[in-house]
């Protein structure tokens, strides 16, 4: 049997690699998508082979990740439950897509992942596989009772790793899991399972990887200019960049100023609530700047229509339906709404805050001659507001009259 395993080198996938090899008597192809983990990839191939993999494939998918997944999602203004930038959610369909391609090329029997049976990632991996390669078997060890009996918790996995000389970062001193990519890094489980636990406390400072604590950020604000075309940022501080370059540049700027930290109790797709702590420095800046550009260039009704679809779009991404006809249909609408989202946004970064410092566009819908309060003559006649208000007030007046009539009738009776 041949299995393609989504491999990160972390505690879960390292243990699972060895477990699959032994329990399925299989050849394991460990696949790691380089989507911005940076130093986490150091020595990964050697580690996978020592752990028992027959082969380890590491591919740089960062540009594709930024161009084809992050940017379209940010054009849509996606934000799950008004807080989460979907950093883990948007990465899974890309990883699963490439796993499917590798499995077919290698004539593998199955793909496998280390997602817990209580989380969202299992759904994201498997819905992508179903959409792209329904013939492939999917193995999810965390949903097998024999695996859970052997590893009822992280402590047993840590002990197994040590006994089998598998190098891992997790320990009793750092009992939480991490997932990093170009868009964010997430932290969950362990001490973070208590929603009252303060993840911003001084003793937790070492947990964070991408950003300084806002209290430790520079005392001087820093300005940054973002240029947009058709809803996509293509230039930062007058330097033209690819989508990957934009994310890398904004991550450094945001991290320096403590931007983009989110601590949320979110509603998982499988039905329970879960607590996650996230760092999304570049994504937070891009999301804010994009919205500022839209306020200047997007028609009111178009914006309200698109905004009404943000919860649906965000849920589709969060729940694993990236490769679904409804997400693709929504994306087509989003693309249409972004035709005029072009121009320059200037932001000020200061101690965890993003402050707008200006915006301009050759496609701006803002007309100072119309909006001015200085009494200049324009195409807007203030007298017209009288009839406008009367018409909008008509139904309210009718309702008030009827309510008063009913009140009088009840008093008479």
C-alpha cells in the first residue's frame, strides 16, 4: 500500500507517519507544502526519512498560495465571525489539491492527514479530495478507535515521540499546537483550551512568532502606502511586488508594530466551540487597506450586496468548500465588484493599531463639490431632500396614525 501523508514535522504528523507505516504496512510519501513556514522547514526531509517515510516531497507553493487563494479571498473581504482571517482554512484546499496530484502521479492508494476528529481541518482536506479525486481513499488516524486508544492525549504522543527518537517542538513546557503559513500562525489546545486563560500575559510572550506584543512595539508610528488595482495590492511604499512579496513585506511591517493578534472562541463546523489564538500581521493590514479603497471606489448598492455575502463566503472557506460551485459563483460576483477598486491607501501603524491616513483613486466616487458643507453650487440641491424625506417618512406616519387609532379604540372598549 502507498499513502501520501500531509506532513508538517510537528508532533501529530510525526507520530502518525510512524503509526501509518507500522499499522498499514505501507510506504509513506510525506508531503510538505512550503506555504511560508520558513525556519520550520529546516531539516524536514531528513526528519521525515528518519521517522519512516519512503520519500519526502517539499514544494514551494507560496506564490500560488498568495495569488490564487489569499488574494481572491481578501478581495471578497472574508472574515469569519468578524474576527478570524481564515489563515489555516484557506491553506488546506491548496495542500489537499497538491496531495491529490502527487497521489495520482505516484499511483498511491490513499492520502492521509493528521487532523483531529474534533476539528475543521479534517473536513477541509476531505471535501477537497472529494471534489478533485473522489476515487482516492482518505485515511484519518484520529478517527480510528485503535489510534485514539494508543494516544488519548498529547502527553502520550510526546512520550511516543521521545521513545522513538522523533524530534518534536512540543513538550510539557509548551503544551499547545502551532500551524504557520504565509498568512498567519495559529495556536490552540493545551493551556489555550481554557477561554479564561490570558494568552497575552507576559509569561506567554515567547509563544508568538510573527509579532511583538503591542506594548513592546515602537513608540513612533510608521506610515505605509498600499497601491491597489482591481482589488489587489500590487505595490507597497512605491515598490511593485508580486502577491507573495506583498504578504512578506506586510508581515514584517505588521509584526514590527504588533498588528493582527486575534484571540477568538469560534464556532467550528463540526458543531462545537473552539478557542484559537492567531497572528495575522500582513493580512490585517491588507484587509483594512482594501476596505478603505472600497469605501472610496465602490458603489453603495454593490458594496451592500457584496457585504451581505461575506458571512456566506467566509463560512464556505472556513468549512472547507473552496472547490465548490457556490464558492466559485460567489467569486465571480466578487471579481465583478472589484473592477474599480483601484488607487492608493496610506496607513499609520502604531502599537497594534491600523489607522487610515489617506486614500485617493482615479476611480473615486467621492466628489468634494457635492459633499462639501461650504455652500458651493453643485448637482446636489438641498431642497430635494425635503421630498426625499417625506416619501421615506410616509409609511412611518401611516403606521403611527394606525397605532394611535387602535389605542383609542381599545380605550373606548
